[in-house]
C-alpha cells in the first residue's frame, strides 16, 4: 500500500458514516479478513475499507436484531 493510499485511508478513517460500528466485535475480524484478501491479491478495493467493513457490520447487526 502506497503512502498516498495510506494517508487517504487515515483521512477517511476519521470521518465515515459507519463510525458507530467501529466498536462492534465484528469490526476487527471483518477488517482483518478483508485486509488478508487484499494482501493476497484476491481482492482489490475501490472503496475505502471503513465503508466496506461498516456496511457489513451494519448488515450483521440488523440481521441479528431481526431474529
């Protein structure tokens, strides 16, 4: 990951619509899995990872709450 990409990710990390999900127990697990896929070149992100992780956490929370 290049310096510019890392700086962009740090800026996004500070202000994204899924901040409230960062305290979810799912957040670090999902983030690590996505980063592993990215590191293995199995996945190329075109969206900041915080948006992807947050969206998945939100969906899991909604699904678990619906049961």
